[in-house]
């Protein structure tokens, strides 16, 4: 991240309007970027939509295939504060290392969850044994009361999986349809992966107090008859109790949601905070090599450094 983004709940309504008896959808186009040598589509945060529950960041990475002498994805040591990084692997393998001494390969259909809290640093490298990468990486903003929690790392190789119609559903976090994911949370959230082998229709129960969004990763599904574009976030808002989807064969979507956080959230570079002072202090300490962020063992490469702060301190 290289821009200051803050929640602007006054201008970003949580409730999509109802027109002619039909609740509308807010369409949020992705920005295309490159992270560690991988093409990504970023839909959160944007000027149109800053948060979905406590979800504050969403990248769709790949699909990519590394060819020839490509080193694949390689992201050097960088810090985080005030958030959880959440990686859902679809294809390929990525090696995670962090300043707690964690070292974990994440494989398809697994979740890596790193809770930064007061501060942590980590690296990410694709594994050349499998020359492809397809993943979703999200950030979850920690509520103010938990922003300084102790950093930790959790790996979830087993998640609730079930079939509905011709689709496989995987519950990544939270509870859904009577199932509960083991994933650590600090606020009410849900994350669901939907993968259709053949054409199918789904009717999914929702919680009206949650706000929701859908991100098609592959294929062209429709929601209540309205076409959804790949890599375009469909923000659904609050007030829905069901979701009617038609998925063509090969379609894949992410459903994310949660209770509105109701707190100001600032994002600058790799820091999440609740004030400019918090973020400025974190940046000063990272630049100074403070013990707050530790160091990542066994990584041969330079630390990543942030751009100058966009405000005076």
C-alpha cells in the first residue's frame, strides 16, 4: 500500500438502495498492480468502498505461471501493525516466514493467518517446485481494543467443506449455515469460497445485520439475474437474508462479510491503525530497525522500506 485510506462511513453507505422492490449492488472496479512479480487485482480498499465488516484489504493474485528463469513471487521483509493477514491458497505454494520464527508452506485449500497486533514482520516466497500461483490475500482490521494484541501466526490446513448442487463450499472464517470455521477472529466475520464444477444454482442464507460483498475470481456468475464481472467487487450492503446465485461451470467466488466495524480505520503502506500518530510511530520504528518488528530469520535479501508519510508529523 502506498496511499492513505481511511474509512469514510458518512459517504459510504452500508445499505444499498432498494429500487422497484430490488436491492441494488455497488460495483467496485479493481486496480491492477504488481506485487513481488505477480499480477494482482485489488478491490479493497478503494475510494468507493473502504471496509466490508472488518475486511479492509483484498487482492486477487494470479492465476500466474512462472516460466523460464523466473524467480516467481518474492516479497522481502516488511512490517505490519493493527491487522491480520489472511491468505487463501487456490493453486501453487508459498513459503511464509516471520519474525516470531514461524516457517510454513501454504498449499491449496489452506489458510495462513498472521495476527500483527502491535507489530510483526514477514516474507513471502513462491516455491519453484510448483511454478504457478493463484491466491486471495486479505487483511482484517483489528478493533481498537485489540490493536496492540501480541503478534501470532496460525495455519489452518483443515476447514469445513461441503457440497451444494454442483458446487464445493469451503468456510474460511466465521460461522455459516450451521458450520463453524476454526479461524481466529477478533470481530464477527465470515468468509466463504464457492467453486462450481458444473452449472448450478445456490440459495445462501445471510445475516441481515452483516454487510457482504462478492468477488468473482473465475467465470461469470449472476446474482439475482444481474451479471457479475470477474475481479469486480459486488458490494451487497446490509439487510439481505438470502443470496440467489447462478454459477456457470468453472466459476469461483469469494463471499466476505461481517458486522460493520463502526471505527475509523487508517491504512498506510503495510500499516493499519486508528490514528495518524499510531501509523507515524510504527513507520519511524521500522525505518530505525526497532526490536518492535524483530527480524525474519533465514531470508537473504533487503528489508522493504515505506515511502515518505503523506502528512507532517
